[in-house]
């Protein structure tokens, strides 16, 4: 028995549609338009086309796809592997945070260890494994069965859509392909007609309201193939359109043979992947905060610190922590018998000589701070200024060659209600010897320092010396 050609199936199916819709109400004095080999945008092809105007003025449209034994690939399903891959990725990205959440609920933290990043790498490497398990297990599900004719119907909107196939279209093939075609037509509301050997149509199922099952479809006009070609030739193509046309013509034979499916987006899968990664990142952050404390080897750590700071100034092996000295007013202060020459501090206060040491020894590297109403002054080393990293200003009062004169001036300023400090100028990065007495604190804003100078000057005696605004630069800790 001879096989039915696709053109024969088209003519029989078109006649069947005319008979099927002959009793459908139409607008008065209108005609039914039919045609074959129609073409629309986005490379959509309709083998048959029928439309007429209904009584309410709306146009009713029905299209069909004809398939013979030679073109049976249009109605035989194939697995859509890209769909499986995206589903498997979404599955893996959701399984990973689920595992971490269950582990955290059980108070088990698989990443919390010294080799946290190595364990994180191992955990991330499980994603391809879970993807592979899902792919191999579920790739044969009906969800991933792709039928070209069905997918083409989903690309455009029509009132009714039919598939007409010859009796021998599934010859030599397993029954599962025929059953899958019937299942998808039933699910999406498409009609199905079989043309038998006697060239008679046999209704398998009538179309239903397809838009209920396949929403958001485009509406566009179908044109005969010849008129469609004329319209394309009359269009002026830009450089990018010309390039796309050239590539399409080059790859069209390959595309028709191997890639006969329409593009699809996977918004749901992308959203699930993003959600899974966000939850996983949150759980990993929680676990990272639970890393155990690492106790390094003391000797090894000391060697590393020394090596890292070999160019820095060596810290002193001793410290003076806010050590009080004799009071300013009490001349019978008993704890220190030699308070005027201060030999009691000779083993505690670091000293250093300068270039003018031939004439007189440089004063100790020390700072004396006195607050109003306090009869005790405190010694500090110059290390207090080592953290200065920007230009600063101070309100200088006077410079004294001896510590006793500086202390006496601090007493006077205290009686006026001012806090003051006596410091060796090189401590601030300056030059010279003796003790520089300044009022208030170190300042980093010249404008604010000038305003403070005017307000503090009013507190001094009119016959007293005026305060001076002096600028200093940061002290460097590098060994020259």
C-alpha cells in the first residue's frame, strides 16, 4: 500500500476542517478563507489555514500541521536536554542549602574546621554530582519530551489548532511515540486527525480552549509562501540583519536536522537557582563565624612577627604605664627622696643624646601631663605619639631648658583652669632640646585650632606671653 504524501494529507485535512466548521455561525455575507503553506514571523509555518468572521465580528482562525511518513520527526518526541540541565541545576542548588539547614538544626557544622575553604570546595564539587544524578534519573520523564509540531503551536495564538498525520506516520516505531502525541494534544487542547489508507479522515480528538493551557502566545498574520518571500525581498536589511540572514542560511540545513526546536526561557529555574545560592551563602556565612580558634606555635609566631617587622623601629623591652611622680606642691613628698634631680627614674625613663650633646645632655624622652585641680603629674614615653599619621597643630605656650621650669609653668596653667602638657620637641617630630609646654590637646584642624587659641588666650593673664599656633608633621617609625 502506497504511503500518503504530505501534500495529499494537507488537501484532505483542509477539506475536513471545512466540513468540521461548516455549521459554525458566521457573519452575514462573509466568506471562509482557506489556504496551504502559510508562513508567519519567527519562522512559523502553517501547513493549512482557515478563518472566517463570526457573528460578533471577531475573526475565527484554525490552523493545522500535516505530517506524513517522510516528515514524522515533526510529531515524534525527543528529549529536550537543555530543559533537563536547568532543572537538574535548580535541584542541586536547592538540595545543597537543604542539607546545610538540616545539619545546622542538628548542631553539626561540616565546614567549621581549620581547612574551611577546602571543605567548602568539596561541598561545591557535589553540585555536578547531584546534577548528574538528577539528569540520569529523570531525563526520560514526559516533562522533557519535545514534539516539534506541539512546540510550534505554542508560539502563536489561534482559536483552534490541529495535527493531521498519515496512517503510516508511526510505522516501524514504538507505540509510545503515538501515545505521547495524543497525551500532549489532550493536555494543551490541540485537535488530532488521522488520515487512513483510504484517504478518509478519522477524528481522534477535537481541539479545546488551548489558551487556558498555553497562555501568553503571540498573534500574527499568516501569508502564502510566495507573498512572504516577496515581502522579505522588499525589506531593507541593515548590517546586523544581513549577518543574521547569512548565518541562518549557512546553518539552516544543520538546524533543520538536529535543532528543530524553538527557543525557551527558564525563568522559574533561574529563580530557584538564585534562591538556592542566596540561602547557601547565608548558611555558609553563619558557619564561617563558628570557625574554631587557631592557637599558633609561640616560637614560630614570634619569628614570623620579627621577620615581618624587621624594618620597623624595635619596641622597648620595658614600659612606663602612667607612673605618677612627686606632687608639684608637696616639698616633703616621702616616697621619693631625690625628686628634684629625679634619679629615682634613671632606670625607668629612656634617654637619648642629640647632636648638641657636647654642650649639655639632652633631656629624657618623656611627657608630663597635668590636669586642672590635680596635684599629680604623669610621665609618659614618646611612644604615645607614634600613632600620629597626619599633620597636627598645638597651642604652644613656652619652651624651658629644665624640667623644673616646665613643671612650674604647668602649675601656673593649672591654677588658671587649663590642662597642659610638657613634652620634649623631638617626640612630636620637631627639633631642639628642653621641654615644650602646650595647652589643651593636639588638634588636626587648623581653623578649629585658631578659634580655640582665641578663646583660651582670654583665660591667660594680660601680661602673660601669647599662645602660638604651631604645626607638626607625622612621626615616622621607620629606621633611617
